[in-house]
RNA sequence: GCCGCGGUGGCGGAAUGGUAUACGCGCACGACUUAAAAUCGUGUCCUGCACAAGGAUGUGGGUUCGAGUCCCACCCGCGGCACCA
C-alpha cells in the first residue's frame, strides 16, 4: 500500500500540474515569452539610447550631427541603488517603476528621454555586509553587481544600458577624486579636528548610523567620542544660496521644508559681555580674551540675563564655574550687574559663539539650569535695546568627508614634512595632481581597521609611503577614504559621459541635458544626498562646468513601501524579492501592482492577495484584442466619451505622478470595452498606448499583433514607444446634461437629470414636480435656496 | 521635545468645500463544468423586512446653506532631527 502510494502520488501531482498548466496556457497570456522577447528586442535595437550628441552647430567636425527626428532632451533620473545585500528588494523596485513609467510617458509625448542606471556600491553598508558574511568586498560587489543588473533588466525599465556607472570602479572614482581636487583648489576643502564615534571593543570608527542609542551596533559596547583630524568641505559658505534657491526649484514641499530646517538660519544679535576687571588680571592670563561674545535671537530679554554659560570646549571654559562659584564673572551690559559664568554641556561649541546668555525667565533650558544651580530667576519684562550687533547663524555644519574605512575612494592628498617645514604647502598637505589620478584603492585581504584609529589603508606600507608630488621627497599618503555621499553627489553628470577617461563629463553635453528634468527618490535623502548634490553643483557652476546652479529642476519624493502593514525588514522576515513575483505574474503585473497599490507620494502597503487584480486586468486587456474589428462602424457615444475622458485623466494623472488613479481609470475603460461586441481598432490602439508606460512588454506585443492585421491605425507598425500619445477632444467630453443634486438643509435627498445652464427657478420647479423630492419640502417653510449652477440646489428650511 | 506625513468599509485605497467609500482584493450567490480551477455576471459601509428612516471618514469643538476636505484643541501611527540659544 505504501509503495503504491509512493508510485501514484508523484504521477498524480504531475498530471494535476500538467492540467493546471494547460489551462493556464489557454486562458492566460504567456508573460514569460512575451517579456523575454521584448527585453531582448529593446536592447538589440538600442531603442532606449538617447541622442547624446553635442548641441547643434557646436559639435566638432567628426561628431555625428544632431538627429533631428528625436525630441527635446528630457533627463529622467532615479536614485541609483546601493547594493548592500545580494539583490534588489521590492522597495527599490517601487521607486524605479514609478520613475520609469513617467519616463516612458515622456517618451510617448515626444521627448528624447535619457534614463540611466548605475550602482552606488562604495560605502559602509556594502563593507559591513561583506564583513558579516566573511567574504571579500570585491568579490561580493562583483556578484551583487551582476545580480542587481539582472534584476533591473527583468523589470523592463527603459534604461540606457550603454552608460551604466559604478561608483567603486576606478574609472568612476578617479573623477570623484578629481572633484576633491577642484574643491581643494577652490579653498573649499580643509582639515580640522573633529570628534568621531569610536568603539573601544571593535577598535574602529563608527558612522552615526552605526551608533544605536550610544552603543556600538555590532558589539553593543558604549561608544566614545574621539578627536581626530578630518577633511571637511565648506558647505557652510553656500548656506545662504542653498536656502535662497529653495524658492525657485520645483521640489516636494516637505523636502524643501526639511532642507530649510536643516540649514537652520536664524537672525539675531551678538552681544559682548565684558569680564569683570579683577578676573582678567588674575587667572585669565593665559587667554587674551577680555570679553565673551554670545549669540541670541532674543536681545530684548537681556534685562533678565542672570548668568552666562560656556560650552566645555570654549577658550575660557577652564576658568568658569562648574558649580556655583565666582571664579569668573562678567558684566551684563544692560544693567551693569555682575553675573557668574558657568560651563555646561548643554551649550554647543560649534553653534553661535559657543557661549550663551542665561535668561531663566524666558528660556526653558536656562531655567532648568538655573534651578539646578540655585541661580537667580529675574522676572522682568522684555525690553527693546540697541546693545550688540546684528548677526546671522546657521545650524548647517561643514561636511566631514573623511571615513576611516576601506571601501571608498582614497582622498588624493599627500603629507610632506619637507614642504611643511619650508612652508611651500599649506600645513604640509599636497594635492595629488590630476595626471596621477586615480589613486587606486589597493588590494588588501584583511580590510578590517587596525585599531590605530586610522583607516585600514594605513596598514599597507607601499600605499602609505610615496613621493611628494611637489618636491619629490619622501611623503605619506592620506589613508582616509571619502564619504560615499561624495560618490553620489555628482553621479548624474557622469552618466552623460560614462566612458570618457579624459574628463569627468563633457561641458557641452551637460549643457544640453542639465538640469535634470525629473528626479524621483526617497525622502530619507532630504538632507544629505539632496543637499550635498546642490552644494557641489553650485561649486561646479562657479567653475563654469555646468549650466545651472541647481542640479535637479524638479524633484518628487516617494513614500515608503511596507508589507502587510509593517516595515519591510530582514528581522521581520517579510522581505519580498521581486524575482518570484516576476516569475509567477510577469514584470508588467509587478510594475503595475506597485503603481496601483497606493499614492506614490504616500508609499503603499504590499499585499500578496492584491496582485491578482492587476494580473486579471492585463489578461482582460489581452483578450480584448479578439473583439477588435477591421470594419468601420459607429461606436456608442458613451464609450466614445469614456475614451476621451480616459485620455484626459490618464494624461493629467501621469503628469501629476498619480499612477494609482490613472490605472483605475484604465480599468474602468477596459471594463466598458469588455461589454462591447466589437471594438474599433483605432480605439483599442489608444488604450494600448495609454497602457504602454505601465505595462510596456504587453503593450509592445499587442501593438505588434495589431499591426499584423490590416489598416485602421495610421501609424506604422513599430515599437509602440514610437507612437504619439493620444489626444482627447474637449468637445467629446463636454456634457450637455448633468445630475442636479438636490439637498434639503444640506442633506442629500436625490438628484434630477437636467440640461446644462439650468436657471434657479427652473430647477426649483423641477424639484417640486418630482413627487419623491417634493414630499421632503411639503409643510416646510423655505428660508433660503442655495443654487450652484450646473451642480446643486439646496433648500434651507 | 521639535519638524514633516498620515488616520476613510473585512483589507489596499478613491474623493477641485457640494451624491463619502471610485478602482482593486476578499466574501456571498449565480452561469459555464461530471467536478474543481480559471473565466464571466450580480450583490456587498453599518442598523432595519424595507426601493421607509437613521448613523458612519481617530476624538471633541468651531466656521459654513453644506466639512473626509477649512480653523482650534487633543489622541494614535509612521518618518526625520536631537539641548541650534
């Protein structure tokens, strides 16, 4: 019996599987075959490569002339992924398909669309992942690159695959280092001491995101702050411009607010407090300071100032009181009263002047401090005064680009003692000249930090010991690598000239394509990537290398994709790999479901149950083809109107990135078309073009199949993406009748079909003539009638 | 604590101050089928026998002829920032 079961059961399942498969073939379109066919065709015909020739009239003799058949350049950019694990997850896809759908829409509208892709592979995420799985980062990167690109092919986006960039390849980071050169030459790169997070157990520097509530992410040891010399870029010089330009760029409002708050401009006053004369002659000999300057936005509260507080790093901090005492005192310039000076950590060294005036009556934190130290709280009213001078301060800090890690571009600087002593180089630091770039990231087996506090590159003597480019003497290389945000702040430029080893990007070419017309990405990048990119673009603009200060004309943030109401994360075990769904339902279904499940700006909730709806929809569209007739006949006016309404709605929704409602409108049209016995080919063609940005593979296939039949479509049979986006006829949408909403006391009681431009008295008569509606009014004393033309009538009793 | 975004059926989600719940999922019933799956059709916010009448957009107020939408206060969820004087 047991043996019998063993024999029969696999066969039984095989038979079942076969039958099921057969039915699938009969009732479903073959997405695997269709999608593979079109992916290959798109790539073979290089159909998505834009015209990157130089602007007309300015190209050299041997450059090919501008192809006039292509449209206006449209740079459609999406945030390139960082391959931190083996493969892309559905959250990455979420952003990419929306962006691609928009790009395809623009292509159909006749633009010459440039839509590139690449990998942001340098950085701590990738490095940590490699360390975690115990494999060398280079090996891991090679593997993830292959897999990421495979997945990105599968989703069917219209990428220009001839211009991919990977930030961790020498031909890319050579130019990241070049950017450092430019910054340094312009006086925007400098070195200073700054604190880093240090884990004493792992003996390594940690990034802020690796410190979870004061503890090391990996070993849970309490982290400490360690002062180290680091490289900075002077983004603060551009604070005002970064702020001011927010008014002219078309970006998601929330992101602009985020940047504004991050820049944190506040206008106030610098007030000088003289130290008490006795103090100066005494213990403050080692400081030249005769006074303390504070920054305040409330100079009118000066009368209530009863003490000063210095940050612990302040020059005079050592002399001030740690507890109530009178080591050092100052004079309040408003009332000449002597007030104590304290030191406390609640005052930040790098904001304002590193010193504040304590006004416990008006400031919550000052009051807490005063109460703790039993200080006087003076309840006096604010009073306008002219003490101090106006000043503007920003929260924005300079950008620390140093990373004491391995997986990044080495900062192209050399330290030369000889040049330092002769004063021929600023503090001994010498730039690696452009001709010697790239400074290659050396191969190393063990790229874990060595515990010295310096980066892992410090372990390689051959790398560190070098010749000074200036004097030729012995010198030492910088062993820090740069922040991955440096890689990503300029990648959109490199796409345009991805394989040029003579220069980072072509000036004329960027002139043709920049600024980026549409940039879609996550709002988690509100303040870092998006601010750094703007800053660097401003610098390049001043150098005359790019055509505009702002890199991204239009930016739209998308929301977070969650699953079953929860954030998608490994620990929750709810990670979705797009591959399985693409295998089962096809890329078109996955694309469309991602766009259908919610508003892009708000994010969405992926439910496995929901994807079937979109799958059914695409199959219905496929089957509709059998209703297409080659005969000419008059379609119903209702359907004709719906077609025009759909064109209008889908066009407007796509322009406003409302993909979800655009799809629902397509569903409405398809549902109506299904009810027809026959469809005009020209109408079905319109539906296919409208569908194309969402489900490109299926649209191409249907377009081709239509072309094999006779006539009707005026356009030649070719890629559907070479067709024109349909236009709607406003006259066909115009209604001559409408449903008059009837309200009694604001409550909906019914509606009457009426012709447009109906007058109020006419409308009242119609309501009274309606038995059902009139009964609501009988016995009521009507005080007032609100009449909104072509919309509603409201009787107020 | 501050800033931003949100809270609508069983679920994902629609709604220029004017018919709340489009579209989709699920569910129920029906058609096709020996049967199931697939597909198609009908119905589906709640209370009610009702095509009678009410009640529902986080809570409480307000403005308005009329509020999911505008204003005020509060509660909850998500994301970001942490003493920025």
